[in-house]
C-alpha cells in the first residue's frame, strides 16, 4: 500500500509496524502485528466504503485508545472496558461505533452495547461575550472564530479551507461540508473579510495552502481566551461557552430572523432536518436585551447593516436598528 494512502487513513509508519495516529502526543506504537493489520484493514475498508476522512481519523484515534488497555480482538474484554470507562455518554457512544466498525470489517462478532446519546440542552451565550472572546485573540484565531460565528462553519470545515474556496473580491466562501452534509456558500462580513485578507498577506499563503490550524489547536486557543476573560472580569459565565456555541449562535440567530427551518438547514449544511430541529426549538430570544441604534445618513445605515444590526422600523424619518447583546 502506498505510504500516502496510509497517512491519509490516519496511520503513520513505525519500524516494523503501522501506528495509529491519535491526539496523545506520546502516541505509543501498537505492538501486536495482528492488531496493526486489522486496524489498517478497518480504515482501508472505510475509505473504500466512502466514509468521510474526519470519521476515518476519529475511528483510528478511538481504536488506538482502546488498544492501549485491552485486546481489540477480544470483544467481551472490550465490552467490559467500555462499560467501566469513565467518560461522557456521547464519547462512549463514539467508542462503540468505532469498535463496531473494527468488528464488522474483520469478521468478528460481538453484542453491541445499547448506549444512547443524550441531546444536550443548548443555551446560547450573549453576543457581547462571544465578541469579547474573539477580540482578545490573535489575528489567526480572530478570523477562525469570526467565520464560525458569522458563517456557521464547523471547526473541521475551517481547518480544511484553502484560497481555492475563497472569492476575496466578492467576499464569498464556498464550504465543502463535513459529516456528509450539503455544500454551501456564505457571504463574509466586510470586517472579517478585511481581517482574512490581512492574515493571508502576512503569512504569504498560496493557493493550495491550508489556511488555519487544527481543530485541537483551535479548541485549546478558544478555551484559553475564554478562561482568561472569566478570570479578568470575575465572570464564570465565560467558562460555559464552548467553541461549537459559535456555530449554534449563527444557526439560532438565522432561525430567529427568518423563521424558515428549511432555509436554516441548508445554510447550516445539515443532511437531516433532525439535526436542525434538535436545538432550534430550544432557543428563545424573547427575554434577551438588545442594542438599539438609529441611522440618519446612508453611511450610518450601511455601517449598521455591516455590523449585523437588523432594521426594525422608522421614526420621524430615521431608521431604527437593533442587535441582540
């Protein structure tokens, strides 16, 4: 098998064996040749079956995690380890799914545990807190987090961006979606577009260069910024904000403005309407506070629209705008 194919599958070459790549920096080599070959077979079969690259990489990481503690070729031993492993229910379901692929593609048999993911109750942070986090970051992370908040990109979608998918003149980004969803286009706000152009220029990025960091680095940067502000302002609410809340904020605000769930589904790149519905109906903006602005001139009118304000009415010839805090 070609070395490049092996790397794409989420494996790296080690002396005498293939090693599964994971997020642990120590990254110990799997020593069982039989396990090595079966992990490789699992990932290769996934590749041939059309699984997303992100799913293949996650499966590789989770199989590597299991193999550090138990024999992957002993399904009952794996079942026992999963039952005892202390982690969130969602992560446990992910481990079960990864091992189920290993079992299927290697002609093993097991009784798959019946864990069920719990749909989280999503509460949105205020836009003011989100903006403070973004503004406290360096240029690269400002652009990454702004694209999540304003265009609804997933972290994995940001990590895969190149200049090829950007129209910097029109300010349009073509998003090749993750998780098997629908591809889509989004308009980048002028302020974010200016930051993006500055970032590209400063880093001398070429047409085929990946523009941004990994999901892991992005997530750590967000957590550092969030925690730093929580301490600075003695405000523990900052620590509740997750990176993915930026995407949820985009989708929830879009639904609030349009009340069109099918339109939101398309803009979010969801494959199923269920993915859109599971958090849209939980969000209420009725009791939130608003920032209200008045535009007199055309210049003020355009500026408020670019800043994300919504036109809500007229009074004595003046345009009234508001935006959620």
